[in-house]
C-alpha cells in the first residue's frame, strides 16, 4: 500500500471516529439528556416573574381612602449583561429614592445568575431618573406600591404591607385574602444578543385585582380622637394611651386610637411597640370603671338598692390579712349605694363584691363579655385575664369588685359600659362595614348579631342615673359637657409588677356615653403611666370631654340640655328603697307615657315613686293614670312596648 493510500485510510479513520463521537454526543444531548438540557436552556433564556395584582383599597365609612395601591416600577438587572458593574452601581446609588449604597448595588450585580432585583416598588419619578442613565443590563418592570395617604391616621387599625404584598398587620392582615387579589405571571425571554423581552401577562396569566374594604371608622372622628390622645400623652408625659369610640346602637367602631403610633408608609422606622393596637391587644387592670359591673350585678341580684346605706368602715376594710383602703385617704362612714359609686368608694363596692360571692360574681363578669374575645376581625385580640373561681382566693371577690385581679382590653370595657347605654343589652362591636368590588357592588357584608340582654331595663335605667351623678357631682365632673348630659365612671388603677402593685405607675381612665338619655357615643379614654397627676378624673375625663364635644358637633347632634334632662344634684334614686308611706316630693302622678325606660324611671323616681316595669321599649300605659293622686304605696306600674314611636318631651 502506497504512502498516499495509508494517509487516506488514517484520515478516514479519524473522520469516522470523530463522526461517531459527534453522533454519540448528539444522542446524549437529544435523547439521553434531552430534558436536562431543555430545562437548562430555559433557565438561561427564560425567567418567570409574578405580576402582583392591584391591591384593593381600605376606605373609611364615608368612602375616604385610608390605604391604596399606586403605580410604581421595580428595577432589576441581568448581571451578565452589565458591562461596567462598578460604574452602574455608583450611578444608581446617586439617585435619591433608591435607598441603596453603591456597595450594596455592586453586591447585587456580582451574582452569577441572569436576574437580580435592584430595588422594588419605587415611585415613578425615581425610576424615570434611572431610565435616563440607559445602563446596559438594567431593566424596569411595572409594579404597584402600597400608599397610606393619611400617614399615621388609624395606622394601628389599618396595619401595613410587606414588600411582597403580604398584609402584616391590622386590617391589611385580617383581610389579606380579600384585598390582595390573584397574581398573574409574565415570562422574561433573552436572545443570543442578551436582549430581553416580556411575554404573557394577559388572558389566564392576567392578575386579578383585589376587593376594597370599607370600615366603620370615620376619618374625622378618628382624627379628633388621635389629636386629643396625642396631646394628653404629651402633656402628661405618659408612656401611651388609647381612645375607643363606638356607636352604642349598632356597635360600629367610629374611632380606635392608640399612642404611640406609626406611619405605615415607613413602618420599619418605628419601634414594634408602636405597631400594637392597644384597644384590642393590650391588657390592663381597669380599676374603678369596673365598679359599673359590680353595681349592675348587685342591683340585679337585689343585694343593694340605690339608697341603701352601706357602712364604708371609716375608710378601710380588712379581708384576711389584706386591708383595702379608700383613694386619697378618704374616710367614708355611711354612704348610700348611689354615693358609693358617685364617690368611687372602694370599701362600699368591696362589700357588694363580697355579698355576690365567687361563683355568682364570676357568672356576671362572664355575662358582660369579660374573659372572652369580642370577635372583632383584628389580629391579636386578647381574651383578657379572668381566672376561674377555683383559682380565686378569699380576697378575689373584693379585689375584682374594684377592678383589680382582672385584666381587660379597652374594647371589653366599652362593650360592657355600652350595655348600660342601650338599656341593658350587649351589642357586638364591629369594624367592617362591607367589602365591595371595583364597581362598588357589595360582595360581602358581615352579619349583625342580635343584641343580648344582660340586665333588666330597670337596672340599666338606675345605673344611668347613678353614672350621670358621677359626672355632675362625683369623680367625673371634668367630663361634663355644656350642651349634653354625660354618664360615666372614672378609673384609676395601680399597675402590677414584681412583688405587688407599683407605688408610682398608674393607669387613668374614663368610660362613658353621651347624650346620657339618648346615647350616640360610648367612649373609653385610657392614659397609661401619666407623670404627676394620675387620677382618671383628672387625666382622662377632660380628654373625653374634648373628644365628645368635637365629635357631637361634627355629627350634627343638637344640644340635649334641657330636653328631657333631670337634675342630679341630689340622690334622686332614693325612692327605689323608700319604705311604704314615706312622703314624696310630688303630689300627682306624672305622665310617663311615650318615654323610654331610662327617662320614665328617672322621672318617676324624681316624683318619689318606685317602679314596676313590664316589657321593654317605651311606656304605652301606666297605673295609676297621669294626674291622679299619688298612691299610698308610692308604686307605679309601667307597661312598655317596642313598637310605639317614642315621644320626645321637653
């Protein structure tokens, strides 16, 4: 074989071997590892990005925007396409609003992948400046960012949203599923020249926007409450406070203020304690505002009457080895039960708590909603702290009677006090008015549970008169309004700590409603750890007055004085326990027809009569008839009906 033929054979062998290698490799790529390389190519050429839907708005009851989503853009990079990493990082860092240093951006661009977020959900004016730089490998994606146009207003109720669109607090968290919508997706394609194209985002991949949540909160009333609260906390050098305002008739929360608060646009700048909604999450011992519950239980169980004289022990009472004294060193001896509450006597109230006993008292406390959630849709609502009776000591009924040894939330106190305002029924509080779609069509409306009766109308009417007296001549005089009668109760509680109660840390509060005879607002003001003066009648009652005056004026409620207002300068309720045949202040039976239970009982008592009530609503008939001589028994029987329109008398 010649040399040329040998070389041809060698070349042929080489080409044949090379062809076999190529065929083998093609088989490996196309057949054996086909799926692997397809996936690898897709990773290099494609990326799938989630398209967040437009998050629904949160509105107040008048349709004012509290939270909304506004147009924004996100900046991302293909690190492999960035020609000068350091120059790009420096240029982007110089743009005000991106919020990153050149070193931080450079670290993002060092990645070996083909996608990296630089900054997300930036205002359009910020990304516009970045676009002018025309940096290779830097791209932009349409987005939305959460905006809270009223900044701190109702922030502790509304909550806040994280960068990925997740609700992290308040209504934003509780109704995240309703407001966030359904995400879409878009595919990011790269060609051989590193060009980038976005594909998809429509049809089945289109994001579906969220619904809008309408609250019962009124922004104006919320502003009034927050302004007054912040002023009080600042002036009193307090650690915090809260104000809760509710419509007594349907349980709608009109305002829910907490201090300290925060701006949800920049929630990370605030301490976590500022994110808390004190009205539903924080427990405190209510002090003397809880005496309303003790009084209601004592009256319902017929253990006391308003004019029953109670021995207040010259200012102290001892149970076991514990001595309970009066506030401010008062040394009361004999007081009517009405004056026990008006003057906030600890000893007098303790005697009622002891008379109730552990099990009966516990049942009444539970009946008023303590030790259980109100069920309002806000995250972190506390049940409060009410121990079972097997954990009580001999002193527990006495301590709890005056608001110690029990932990409550402001919402629980408001719900309980509201039972007096409504004539004896417990109304469930609510904060959601409805959920609507983009067309304003209601897609969800929370049910309104029927009120539950927890005490008789008669007891509620008696308590109403006592609580009016608290404001006229008792510890709550600084809550009084010029144009409306206020009913309420002060509270001052020492804060518990290690080793017992603190000598210099207090919670001052005032709970009440207005106008007292036809309530439109029920409100609680709590000032936590005020410095200097700390009594609820001094630090919280004036805040109640300020907020109530402004709110009633905003709501257009006409003055209720002197309309159907009875003076409470003396113990009007003494007649409830007068012996038969005692002389009364009137000589003829008053006309009580058309009045509700509260007003009818108050007018009857003012005439020296005791009352037997039948039914509920307004007075439809009475015995004896109006204008007749007062009966020897000094008793009038009133029949009530809920179906008769109430007559307003001057």
